[in-house]
């Protein structure tokens, strides 16, 4: 329980620091699985939640759902439910409302940080660098407590109660949550595709699906192919940019088109 709270604390801090990525679902869920002895189910949960979180981004004043709270809380529920891999779908369905609820805690933490900033401004006028550092650490720790406190509260719920609640669910509800969780993952991946979709990227996207469907290549092999295609694309883009003004095509922004037009 202590290790879970520590992981939750670091995940909350990383939501602001963004240095070691402990708040990312894949890492957060993996760490929870590691300290609780449920590594494989938590890795699967983190991988599927990561597809959803890829489409979450802070844009202007719009704050994205809290990936850290969703990851930590859903992983704890998965472990306490004792259903293993079978409970991943239910955990994903629970993670989405938890992520939205995390927005409220984020707003509270950021509101409390406003007077801290004023205190630090006053310390700067006084030339007290140590005071600035102390309040900086306090502000970051407050972000860690934003996740650690809900995680500790979940841990005090007896695992037998969580397991009994999950087992008492009717089949139509548990199956529906599993299907809904899978659909949410697909929606999150579609959001990512929508952001990166362009004329130049779609051919590689189609090729990747065909290669994955028609071969028995492992994920490592598919990843190596993806890196290779990316390097080829960057090299063609560099060649297209260098040929600007030479040949009939110029630099149109499409490296494949530029190179082909030069020939």
C-alpha cells in the first residue's frame, strides 16, 4: 500500500513536471502492477489507456482529462477486483469518468497554487532564493497529493468488497462495460489519427495495416518497419527541400511528389 501511494505521488508530480513521464498510463499502470504483483494485467490496462490518452492535450485554457488519476485509480480497482486480464475492460470503463473527475482536483490544485506564486514573487523581491525553492517544492508536492490522496482512499476499501461488487454485476452490465471500454480505446486512437492525418501520412498508414494483417510479424518487427518507413520519409523530405527551384516541381510540401516530379 505504501509503494502504491508513492507511485501515485510521483505520477501526480509528473503531471506537471513532465520529465520522467510517470503520469502516462502505460508507465503508471505498469508501476502499480509491479509493486502489487499484478504486472501483466496492469501492463495491458496501461497500454489500452495510453491509446486514449494520446488524444488528450491541454489546448489554451482547456485542460485535458487527468490521465494520472485515471491510470492509478483504474489500476488499483483492477488489482483489488482480482479478475486479472478479464477485468481490464471494466477498469477502462471506470477510468474515463475518473479522468473527468480528476479535472476538478486539478482545478483545486491550480487555484491553491495562485497564492503560492504571489508568495514566490514577494520572496523574489526580497532576494530569498531559498524561500522560492521551498515554495516551489510545496507546489509540486501539492500536485503529487492530488493523486496520492484518492489512491490512498481507494486502498482503504477492502478488496473483498471491490471483488464482490464486480462479481455481483449482471452479465449484460459487465459485458457492456467491456465493449464500451474497447470502443473508447478505438475513439482515442481515432483522435490521434485525426490530428496527424495528412496526404503524405495516409499511404504509410494503409501500408502498415496491410502488412500487419497479411503477415505473422511480431510487434517488434512492425515497429522496425515503421521506423524504417519514417526514416525513408524524412530522407525524401530532405531531398525534396534541397531540390527547391530545380526541376519542374519545386517544393510542394509533399516529399514523394517533389522527388517524383524531378524525374
